């Protein structure tokens, strides 16, 4: 079994926040795989699917971001999974908008969701970093990540998430490089090669419509 986790905060208040792009990714993956209906378990919402003969469990922890590891650890213990079986989708401030990276292990870069998973489960799990850009000032980080994506950002967000969902089988098969290549080529073909962070588009693309 492969456990695919999306990080975010539960509830409609946070649903469209930049910090919830991990939840958004898992929702899109579930739609693409025609996964089972969401149900409560492991202190979160779970759904199940099969990818190329591999059973996949999709998980959205409902413990709030800072305690995400409790939910992930509970699911891992129940199914006797190792860290090699876990993939986590999350928002990355240090990555430009519409960019994506995949790595196993490494630092948590101040991300409280990752910090919690590492504390409860260990560090050597696969991370899918979804770039949201940085507001440019450390004091603006909290309102930025807990703010909704602007309408002008929605097209690249939708393209990035749908492309991840369309190629999720490659991650399940441990073909990380092929997954990244497919996503990069698709995003490039759709014109998302140089998306500026909102702070660089102030007053125009950034304004809510």
C-alpha cells in the first residue's frame, strides 16, 4: 500500500488558503483516480483507490497543520507502513509559484506540518513541494499562507494540481524523475514558466476579482 497525504487545515474557512494546496492536490488526485468516498478515520479524512495494481490510501489530516503527524502516524501503524510508502504534498514558500519539486528526506524549512510528521513518524518520507512563492517579507508570511489564492492565480493552481493527478501513477511506481519531467513539460506547454509571486504583481494580477 502507498499512503499519499495532503497537508492543510480542516474546514471551509481554510479551504482556498495557499496553506491548503496540499488538501487541494489530494482532492484532485481522488477525483482523477475515481477513489472511494471520503470517510473519517485516523483523525482525518481518507479515500482509497488502486493505481497500476497498487492499493493507495489518500489522507487529509484533520488535526490542523501543526499536528498532522498524529494522523499520519496512526495510519502508518494500522497498515504497518514504512516511510518508503509515504508521499506528502504540501505548500512551499521557498519555491516559485507553479513550480514543483520532489525529494525524500531533508529539512522541514519551517513548515509545521512537515515538522509534526517528522516528529511522529521519522524524516525519510517523500515530499512533493508545491511552490506558492514568498510574500517578500517575513512579517507577511502568516497572513499570506492563510490567505486565499487570488483569482488571477487560480489557472496555474488548477493546471499544476490536475497535472500532478494525471501522473500520480509515476510516483506510486517510484518514478520520481519521470513524474517531475511530465509535470514540468505540461506546465511549460501551458505557459507557466515564469509565474511571479503576488508581491511582484501588486495592484494588478494580485487583486481579487
